């Protein structure tokens, strides 16, 4: 029986977690996640595909693990999941006190300032995970992304059909941004400081003659700032948070130049 079928059967019948064949299937899946050989979600021709069975393997991995003390010099942790290791061989720069859990993938050329990457996450090459940024479980971060200080990328394990947060190649996420509930940020988009987007948030493009609304998706190369709109409630009208698209980043082979131009031209703080 193949790995996927073993995991699907164990998902429906937890008694199978006692069997060696099932344990091996789950552990090999998490090991493949750790090496970047498998992903919880992956790009396909018409968008992104969520591999639910891989998420199931991550969830089933937890009851198989025992709580253990992890000592790092004078520091002590008590957890079920080991920490990643061998960063030198992986070509990853890790600044104390950055932490990535086993089962996450951090590609060559990534820089981790004091930050946190959870199990199931995928962080691709050339990306900066800045100070106190968090990359939640199963989040997918593309190549050459910048997650600024204090950014919160939400995690998602359950429900298994839910899409993770996806940040595509070349995006810049400004300080203290919060992205949760399967939000997808398109390639080379720029989010200014303090933008918060949930699955139900309005993302309003105000660059044309009429506003255009999106939910759960920031189009490629959009320049976004925090804003609000007026919503009527029984008790009256109040301002509700929204993300406002105020411009477009120019297409360029030089990401740094196009980013600086977008920030300057749109007067965006990051």
C-alpha cells in the first residue's frame, strides 16, 4: 500500500497509528516535508493545489511523538517536535534566537533573524524572515520574499481542506502585517506596515475610476496600505478595516529597484 493510502486510512481509523507500516508512512512524509521533497500546497497551472493528505500526516505525527527536553546551551525547551539542524550544510543563515521546527523546509540562501518557522511551512530561497516574524504551520513562502519585523503569517492544519497562507515570489510584507485564513499574496506585491488581511477582509483596488474588490487574494505587484470602509450595523455606522490597493509595482528584473520605486512613488511606509 502506498504512503498516501496508509495515511488516509489512519486518518479514518486512529487505531492504525499503532502499526509500524502506518508510523513509517507518517514519519517518511514529515521527513520529505523537512527536505522540501513534499509540500502541503504547491503551484499548479491554474493556481495552487492543497495536498490534504500531507496535512493529515502532519496532524497524525503529533500523537506519535513523545514530549522531550531539548537543550541548546543554557536554553531548555520541552516539546514533541525536534528542531531543524545542519544549517551550514543547508546554506541557511540563522541568527540567534531563530527557530525552525523539524518538518518545515528552509531553502538555501534564506536568512532567519530571531524568528519562528513552524512544522509544514515552506520557505524558499533568498527569502528574509526578519526579527520576530512568524511563519505558521503549512504556510508557503516563495523565493526572494521579505517578511519584515513582527510579521505574522498564520498557520493552518485543520480543517485539512483549508488553504494555507501563500506568499508568492518577490513579495515584500511590511512591518507588523498579519496574514491569516488562507490569504494569498501575488508575486512582487508590496504590503505597507500594519496591513491585516483575513479570509473575509475586503481588499479594495482604488486605482481606477471605480473600486474593484477582492477577497483572500492580493493581485501581483499590487501596492497595499491599511485602510477602512464604512459598514452599517444595527447600532449605527462604523469603520471596518480593509486593505487598500493604491498602485502597482513596475515589472522589473531588479526587484530592489522596483521595490524602492513603488515605496517612493506611493509614499508607503514599511
